[in-house]
C-alpha cells in the first residue's frame, strides 16, 4: 500500500470533526453482518444461574 492509497485526515474549519479522504475501490456503505442471536434455553453452563442472579456492586 503506497502513501497515495491511504486515507488522509483533512481538518474542516469551524467544525469539531475532521474528514477522511476517499480511497479508490472503497464504498461508504457499512459492512452487513449476520444478525446475532442469543443462545437457546438448553445452552446452560454450570455457572450461568449464579451469574444471572449476581448484581454488580455499583447498582
């Protein structure tokens, strides 16, 4: 990857955020992930019940 193939940070006057330059061959669309699902009720480990009952000390 050469220096020209990389994105560069461009400061925008009057803005709190900077912008990145575009790189050829890329798109602005986010990557699509497979939807995550929680485990079934049959997937219990030996400590699951205890961990679900415990509450962190800052609550």
